[in-house]
């Protein structure tokens, strides 16, 4: 019974707040200090950003994608520096992959984050001179989620890089048929 616009705006605001926590955790990991000054400052700057505030109130996907990609990067960073992490490498790889793939399902530009993290994965495997089993798990999980998604998009739109605004502007059951013929 809740108005859909209110619901999505509330979810966007929640994602914006979670983004503050993710920023805090990433800054805490990067600073490597027990003091909380740097992480609190980073989270405060994120929270006070006019862009973050605007998108957190708009009811669109940017704050959700930022949280998903930020969380995925945070777990990947912990996997890179897993020497003292309480989670095992398989858990870190799985969590990172699921969050990053979810971000890529929301927005195509999130694929770039996956590519950057994947680059670090290759360097990590070479640096450690060990079989990259955890990173292979990470990559295979991402591919297992994104390949069917992209195959469906290609089947539906008939194009690798469709203009999805065409479908967003349509309504009703004829959307599927019109999308395929587009």
C-alpha cells in the first residue's frame, strides 16, 4: 500500500546511508590505523557530498550501485591483504564477486570496476606465486551471473549495446514484443 515513488526514494536513502558505512570501512582498511580519524573524516566527506545527497534522495540507482561496488571492492581489498583477515579467502572472494556482479546488473558502467579489481587479482596471483584459486572462484562467479544476463539482453534487444531508454518509456505486456523487434 506504499506509494512506489516513496518506497524507491526510501531505499535510495538507505543505500546512501549504507554508503557512509562502506566508505568508513574502506578508509579504515586503507589507513591501516587503529585510530578512527581518517575513516570518520572520509565517511563525513562522503555523507556531506552534494552529489551523494542528491542521488540518495532521487530514488534512482546510483547510490545502490556505489554501495554494491564499494562493498565488492572492500571485500576484494581484504582478499588482497588477507594475511590477518578473520574471513577466509573463499568467503571474501564470494562476497566481493556477488556485490560487484549485482552492481553490474544495475548499471553497465559498474563493469569497469570489475575490470579494475580483476587487474589487481592478476597482479596478486603473480605476486604471491600461488595458484589463483580464490580469484578464479571470484571471476567464475561473476561470469556465471553476468553471462546469462548479457545473453538475455542480447536476445531481448538484439544488440550488444542497446538503448534501454526505449523499453523504459514503454509500458504493458507489449514491452517484450516491442523490445525484441527493436
